[in-house]
C-alpha cells in the first residue's frame, strides 16, 4: 500500500482509480504510530472506504486506527447527504458505543480504605459480562419509548436528572429513530440489557485527575487535580449488534439492485433516499438512543452506589455529568468542503465528534490513564469535526490472552494502584494494558495536529470489566 507523508502528523494514501478510489485516504499519525499501523489491514480497509459512492474530500483515519470490520476502527468517512450512501460496516456493530465522564468534588485521599468496598459494591450492582441482564425488563411499549427517546426516557423514568441531558451529545437522543425498523430478534436481545455494561473493552472506572493542562477549561468542566471521577464505556449491547447484522444483510442484497460495486462486501451500502438506507438509518438511530439510555441508567445506579457506600460524610460526593460522547455512529451534519457548505452524512467508526469547545473523552487502557480534550475549529476544517476515540488495540484478544498465560493481571494492576474486578480472568487478559497503544501518544498526535487539545489526564484507581 503506497503511503506518503504530507505533514508532521499527516499521511496520505494517493487516490488510485484502479482500486476504484474516489478520493485519497488520509491518516493522522506520527512516524512511531504509523509503523504499527502498517502491521495490519487497516490501511487497506481505509483505501476500500475511499471507494464508497458519494464520499467527499478523503477517507480519514485517526491515530488509534486498527483493523476492523469493513472500515478500520478509527475511520471517518463523509458522504453527500443527497447523492451518497450509508454503510452499516462503516459505523460498526456496537452502535453508539460511547463514553461518559462524571466529576466529583471529592479528593481521592478522602476515599481512604473505602475504595475497595466501593469497587466491590459497584461490581455487585452493575451487571457485566457477555449476555449480562439488568433488573429492567422492558415490555414492547417501554422498549419503543427507549428507542425513540433515548436518555430522556431514562430521566423521565427516574434514572437521573434533566440537567444531565444538556451534557450528552445530541442531548442523548437522535431524531429520526424508527423503532419499527428494529427487528424482533434485535428487540429481544435488548429487552433485558438496559442498564448493563457488557463485555470486551467496555468498562466502568473510578479515576483521579492527576494532571491538568488547561486550567480554565478544566474548571469549566468541573475537573480539579486530585479529585475523583467516574468513567463509563458501553453501548447498545446485543440490540445494536443485531441491527448491524440485519442491515449488513439487507444492504448486501441491495448492491446489485443499485449497481454499486465495493471491493469488500463488509462495506455493503445503500444510496441515501432508498428504502434500504431509510430503514437502516431509522434502526441505527433507535439503537443509538438505546445506548444513550443505557449509559444514563448505569450512571444513576453508580450514583446510588457511591452514596450508599461512601455515605453523607464524604463531601463533594455528587457525581456531575461532564459529557457523554458517541462512537460508532453516523450523523447528518453541515460542513464546508472546497470552500462551499455541504450537507453530509458523517460516519464515525471508533472516532469521536470534536466540534469547537465540545468536551472529548478519550479512554486509555486500565493500567495507565485516560484524557479529557476539547474540540477545535481545526477539526472542522481537517476531519469533519472528528478526533480519536481511545488508545487503539495493538494485540488481538487471542494474542493478549496468550501473552497473559500464567500471569495474574489483577495482581499486576493492583501493584500499579488499580483495583480490578471482572467476570473472569480472560476478561482482564483480553484487555491487559499491553494489548493497547499508549493513549498518551495518540492524544499527543491529535493535540499537535490541532483537532483537539488537552484539558486533563485521569489515572485509574478501580475498574470493572465484563
């Protein structure tokens, strides 16, 4: 794959008409990260993404790029909202996998010997793991309301405060959701999963703010050095996975009907305005709303556990929502392309929206640190208002488990000052710190490139994995 450096943090895959590329590929990375990126099929997948009908400017990749399904994780493609396509594989299976951060006025030292009981109580209260089920069993009417209203449904049902909604991307609800486009199989998978963490890279993490880079921005967001924070990372669970599965099949069948050729059927797509595209977007938005509601319910339960475990004696206890950002989503947005305004459908797969002044939450691995950034005007010019979403994997889950053989990852984490709880040893092995890039390197690249700027760094002190 031809790759040329065109800036200190920017690389280009030249447009290749023989491959069917309609635009070039652009990768935001430095020399060290690009060496690792070359090691899997992610650049090939990015070039494939550049063949999508109606794509504008370039197929983009953030520095946490790694091989995914169809489009690489860390990929961003924007198609013309009138003449382009939507591709479920360019959004991903875990629709609106996202992350939210809550701050407190509680200094970490005030936890004292109550940190471990707090982690144990959170682990007991929050269902985690493959196929985990929550206490909420939704009937068809309630599930329709969740799919249509997202986090607002959760707040109206007693899970949190109305003030939370203004601190969630899109206020926790995508317009245009159509519950009727969500299959019976997807609905059944999600009926008992609201308020669950799930498995894989999903987590709930108690952290401490250990470095502040932008004091004014940190103060505005309620982040203070040495204070406790809580991060929640999960998505639409089995419901969203099934929505993607269903519509990959539907759009795959539609390719021939619309005369569309893609180099990889994992990028099956449908023209915007078609019945297939309308059905998928209605279902995708409904799944995204389910994910917003899921994180809201989890937040409410975590707040209850903090209060019950730490008691009223702990000042500054209230968990205030800083922000909630979505990954694995497509949104209709207005951007300037070649000097002219255009309405686009921006697919972000393992990428975060980074509009000017918007908080960006970037989780790292459970042994090192995570970051809070802010979006910039440069992101609007360079990346359709997008930035990285995490560290990005270095090892497959199979390779990580093999590397962890004979080791006690929980004991290694405790030696680093992190109390870990998981449904099994494999859950920690798959997510061991060595399985991920150093998120500091990823964040440094997007900061230097100017598409998001550092606000604060957060260090984990307790983590729950599924």
